[in-house]
C-alpha cells in the first residue's frame, strides 16, 4: 500500500513542478503497475468484423433494401408489376406499332420545333448585337468629347468620399461596442 502512495505522490509532485515528461512517465509506470489490464470480451473482434460490411455500405444503398423488405413495399412493387402486365396484355401488336410510330412522329416534331426556336434565338442575338454595337459607338462619341470625362472624374471623387465616410462610420461603431 505504501508503494502505491509513494508512486502517486511522486507523480503528483512532478505534475506540481510542471515537469510534464517526468509526470507522464510516472503516470504510465503507476498505471501499468497498479491498474488491471483490460481484456476485451471473447468474440469481440469477430462481432466487430461481422458488423463491418453492413456499416460500410452507404445509406442510399441500404434504404431500398429495407424498403423492399417491408410488406407494403413488396405489395406496392407487386401491384405495379400486375398493373403493367395487364396493360401490356391488353394491347394489340398494331397498337404497339402505332404507339411507336406516334412516338417517332412526336420526336421529329419536337426536333423541328427546337431547330426553329434556336434559329429565332440566333436571329434575335444578331439583332441585339447590332443594337449593342450602335450603343457602344454612341457611348464612345459621348465620352471622347466635352464634359463627359469631367463628370466621370467628379463621380469617382464622390464615390471615394462616400467610401471614406462609410469607413469612418463603421470605425465609430466598433469603438462603441
């Protein structure tokens, strides 16, 4: 019993002096000498390894499996299969052929409409480019002559004064906090 108290007091003294390396070494010696070594229960590693494949899968993969495992999930899938089978059984080959042809006709019509729409967009973009070109030429003529450069410089000076004032106001707000 006295050895345990002596080891404990040596560790606490090292901690109090601030000798952290010595304190760590004394604590490790104290723990290895006086604390029982913890042993995992039998079969612990086998249970962990058996649980890994289920835990390693992503949540998105596990949800459908759990969904189909329930009775209502199986019932919904079964009902959908029966309804689809009944619908397909009721169709004649001529109806299936007509539906396929109708789908192709709709696809061709959609492609034609998309081509016409893209042509209209391209034409609109070309006319918009012409308008932007005219506006650019007018802006260039305005800026290159007369008072426009002075107005731009005055606008920059006003913006600089506004930024300086805002920075000053924000600095005052920080001092009050």
